[in-house]
C-alpha cells in the first residue's frame, strides 16, 4: 500500500505507550480500519436492530417468495412468507454470540493445553501434544455434528461442540510461544528468584505470548461463525432460533424460485467473516513487531 | 534405511490414533442418552422394561464398560462396526458403498487446489506487484471468509440453473448408457462443481503459502548458483526453486485433510453427492448412532491415511525428510 | 602481456536504495591475463562481490545496473551482450564459486545431478555421459570414493566437501575464468588450506584464470600474482602482490597489510605491530562524492584529499595507487 511519508516533525520519535503504538500500526492498514468500522456496524445492528425493526422473524407476514423491495419488505420474504430482513437482523445475534462464545471456549482450552505443554515439557508435553494430534485427526465439522446429534442442539451445546473441536491451532501456537519465552533471561530471572510456577506461567510468560494468540483468536471468531453457519445450514441447530446458516439451509430447495433467500444471508456471513479476518490482519500488523519493518 | 524406520513409527502411531478414535467413539455412544435397546424398542413400536432388559442382555449392554469396549474393538478389528437399524444394513457395508464417492471428491479437490494454488503462487512470486498477485490476495480472503456451502450454491445457481451447462446434483445420470468412457465423462461432469467448491477454500491457502515460500526460495543462494551455471529462467524457477518450495505447501496440505473432509460434508449436502457426508447427514437426522460413529471412525481413517501419504510425498520432494539431516 | 582475457574499463555500477541511487562501483578498471590469478582485497561492502556479479551478469534485478563502462571478455563487451549470450557464457566460459558452500548447493538434488546439469546444458552431453563426467570431476577435486558419492545429497557432505563440489561444478566446462568469491571464509582453517591447494593445482592443470575475492591477505600472498585493493567502490591500489606487500603506495593498503603480521614479517624486515585500520567505511550515500573516500580514516589527510578525488597514479614498477600522497606513503 503506497503512502506519503509523513513530514519530518511527525517522524521524530516520541515516547508512546505500547497500546497507542499498536493502534498507530493498525491505523496504517486501511483495509483493517474499514473492516473494523463495518464490524462495529454489524455488532451495533445485532444489538439494537431488533428494537428498531421489531418484526417477528418467525411470523408469516406476506406471501412467500416476495422479491426484495416488494410491499415494503426490503429484503423480501422466504418460502414461509417470513420477513427476510427480520431474520437477518435476529440471525446476526445468534451468529455473533455463538461465534464469540465458541471462540472463547476454544481459546481457553487451547491456551491451557498449550501453556501446560510448553511450560512443563517432558512427559506432560508429550501426552498433551498427542491429544492435540488426536483432535487434529478428527474432521472437525463431523465431530461436532456427532456431539450435537448425540447430546442435543441447545445453544450451549452447540457452542461447546464448536469450541471443543477447534482449539488445536491455538494450543500449537501457545506452546510454541511458551517454548520460546521460557528460555528468555527475564523468565530465568523470575524463576531463579523463586516465583511460583502458576504465577510464572500466567503472569510472566502468558502476557508476552499474547500477540500471536490474540491474532489467532480474531481468526477463531471468524471460523467459529463459519462453523456455526455450517451446522445450522445442515439443520442441526435449534430450529427455534434463527441464524444465518439456518436461513440458507431451510431455503436452499427453493433457489430456483427465490435465489435471494440464499444469497443475502450468505453475503451477511461472508461480509462479517471477511471483516473479522481483515481486522485480524490489522492486529497482526499492530502486534507482530517482526513484521513491522516490512 | 532410516526413512523406512521413521515411516514404520508413523504407521504405528497412526494405529494408536485409530484405536483412540475407537475409544472415543465408544465412550460417546455410552455417554449419549438412549442406547441400542431403546432404538430397537422404538423400531418395534415400544417395549416394556422386561423386554428392554432382555435386549440389553442379548447385546451385552449389561456388561461392565471395559468389557463392552473390548468387544467393540474386537468387532472393529474384524471390520464390524455394528448394524444400522435405520438403513437396515451392516454399517461397514453402508460406509464402504459411500466411501469411494467421498474419496473421489476429497482427493480431486485437494489435487486441484494444490495444483492451481502452486501455479498461481509461483506466478505471483515472480511478479509480486502484478495483477495475478493481487488476484491471489483477493482470492485468499474470499476463500477464507465465504461459507463453503454458500459458494457451492452460488456456483450451482450460476452454472446449473442460469447457464445450465453442468448437472445440478448427484454423481451420475442413471439414464445414461454406454461404455466406460461415457460413464467416466458423466461422473466428471457431475464432479466439476463440487470439486471446485471444495477446492476454493484450500486453493487460497496454498497459493498464499506457495507465493511466500517461492519468493524466499528465489532469493536463496542455490538459486543464485543455478543462475551462475547459465541455466535458463525456466530451469531456475521450475527445476531448482519450485521443488524446494513444495515441501511447506505439501506439509500444509497434509494438515488440511481433516478440514477437507469437514468441508466435503457440506459440499456433498449442497450437491447431493452420494458420499459419507450425505450419509452422515441422513444418519444424524435419523439418530442412527452406529452409522454416525462408523462415519467418524472412517473419516478419521481417511485423514490418517492422508497424513501418511503426505509423509511419502514429502519424502519424494525433499531427500532430507526422514534422513538424519 | 598479450591481449588480456578480461578487460574492465571505467566500470560504474549503480544500486538503487531507499535513499536514492548510489555508485557501489565507481570508475573501476583492471585487466586479467591468460592463466593469471588476481585477487580483490578490501573490507566487506567495498564492492568486490558486486564486481564479480557484474562480470557474471547477475546483478540483483531492478536494484543494480551497470551505468557505464565496459567489460570486455575476449574482446566481447559483456555489458551489451544479450541475456541468451550471457547464459551461454555463464558456467561455461566464466564460472563462479560462492562464499557459502552450505547454502549454495540445492538441497533437493544429488551433487552428481547438479554437476551433470551444467555439463548437459553447455556441452550437450547425454545423461549417462554427463553423469560419468560428474563422477570424474568429483574425483578430480579429491573427494574420496567419488563414484559412490556422486549420488549423495548435499546434506550428506561436510562444508569442505560441498565447496569441492562447487569447484567441480564451476570447472566442469573448463572455463577460461573462475571467479571465487571468498571460497574459504566459511570453512575451518585446515580445510581452507586444502581448498587453496586444490585451486592452485587445478589452475596449473587447466590454465584457468582465477579472480579471487578475499580479505585474507595470507591467501593473496600464496595464490595471486597481482592484487586489486578496493575501498568504498573504488580501486585504491593495483599491482603485483609482492611489491604491494613490500611497499604499499596507498595508506589503506598499508593498513591492510600491517593487519596481518606474519605476511609482513615473512616478506620484509620490518616487523610491523598489529594495527587495525581505524574508523569505518563511509555510508553508501557518500560513495559518489568528489573526494578521497578514505580521507576520514587517513593520517596523511590534507585539504586536497577532501576537495578532489585522487586519480590512479602509475609507478614505474607497475604499481598504481589512487592517493594524492602516494609518493610519501
């Protein structure tokens, strides 16, 4: 991306907090900033949308397959005559909440396992890495389908099912960071001065291992949203809750009559995940000092 | 040969992993509410407690967990994954009927993604500011962000409905008659859209990585040596640089096998491709637990074999793999 | 001397950097005769390797270019040669070995293939013949059990052996010129001596002219007839090795030769103390200035040195030095 070099006065280094420096780096990635704005709008829309647009997403409001714009329904109606606009707005909540919650679950599992493996080494590391390998062998979507099928499709179970199958990448990254940082001087110094293991792990090493974990976490939210969309597309989630994938799944037989009932919710997923991954790119620029000079 | 030893170790680990999958399978079955007896009772239209108990004794469900587990694993060793009450067929038979379709889809999509990805990656590495390079960046974002079933439906709408040049669904047209090649072309035509859809996720990944490694390789000392030997640009890029750039891409492809199988479940559903994915979907809707778990086992098997094949492929492009280097 | 094999005249190479264009080689001229060995000497960054890459036509694309001057090889100006013609010369008539034997060989091909490849390319030999010749070459560079090791991969060889492979590869087509860019820097001292022995013997057998780039004055004294001392992209002093070591005409050369006490002690009565050349090489942005670039580190410095670039001043014994005070040094 071409940029004008800033005037000399601004080039003079000022002492700045790491956070504002990171923001400075993030701001230079225009795509990431734009994506952050889009993402902000989506989140706000998901929170206050249902109040501004109170149509019930399950109610038949008009003739089925009314194209977008017809009779004041901005996005038209689906095969049951439900208002697609209302479905998209309400679906945003579910998609975002499950995406976020599942990402939190997988990050929690991944960081814990990665940190233990990287910190204690030895037999524990061996066991934990074998477990990680085991989870990598199971096709993630199939595994979570099985969990949902066997234990029910409530929102918490779906969240758990997604989180439990997608933590391996976080664990690998965390372990690698821990392996690197545990050998650094300041960790050695803390260790020598008798700091307890737990404190060493989570107060000394973890904060320094955070940048790549944060970037990965942003990506995790995106892939968790895609994951939820996949499950609900297959009709394996709670049928009483609208989500974007579910709209596509339930309308996909009718693509001949009303392709917009599939393209529009798909676009919503696409834009959201794209925005998240662009923000992740920006975070990478901001937090990864090795890449800064490039 | 050290390589044979390392490979044997890998195979050994693969078998351990498979056994772990079986333990997981069995535990899931055990933990899930409802058991085989309930299913049978359901299919009989309900039964009282005595009948249920009789069934449980018949099937050994009253035995301790470990005994049941041992018997389950013994059965699997004889390729017996149980009986599907929904399809009324042995699970193994059911799965083996569907497996070839999934393998065809998964392998062709992986190969397509690898081939096109590497070609795009190499091309854009040589012209980092060219149009192809920007295309790769854009496509990488699309491949990562678009839900694969949506991509599939968009392709379906475009190339089967709006411009009807490819079949809408299935793997073959039953009305077609003819020799092997007629059927071959029929299957190939059905394969095009599912294959492209599934490849789209991974194509982006591979092209991005091969661009990065290729750029690094092109700046390496041995590429300079190759130029100093008076070799042509083509030889320098495609003989000396490419072979070195392949191993990271192949490693990544190996790691993606499980994701490819996951993606195949969705793609098969969109295109009604008669593979394990649609079978999984049907059996989950029908709560056919033995079939579901059988599919989980077989898909793990596909991933593990895929990983072993990746090791062999790596050995082909890089002599240092498995050696002491 | 008859017509020189290689004649470089007023060569100027420009490198595009973030701060603008800098002449990394500025007005360099020298000659290389048949079966002659000359050495380029100087600190890193003074343009030795750049000169070698320019002769090979391998300047980094889009960054470096020959701005003016000529490189005449057998009367043919390489700066005007087509890419195809340059490819036909590279590895065939002029070949090069590099500093890093560990990374200069392609890790995924056998050493035999890497040697045979250059033979097939330039001599048009078939696979079998080229492979046999590769084995003979490995034998010629004194790799034990050459027939057995020809199908080894580079990672199965030591650093010294890899450099021998590089030499075999470079000599495969009996080139007229071999450029050796610090061929032993990355190797153990004992291995260094072996490689020098090998190069010397091969030269005797083949009559190949050698351009050796080094900062090892010992190697220069042992191997080369003439030396070119470079400083900041310019020639500082050119002449026969013994004479220069005996009586350097440029303060920089004097500093360099006195850095290596044993050479001086061998060749002169004067037991010089171990001195380093104080100061650092000027930055790229100063390279084009009309002054003596060594002035900042020189104790002979006068006003003249800062106001004009000194010309190459010839002496009767064949030495040429670019110093305003060459007579006084």
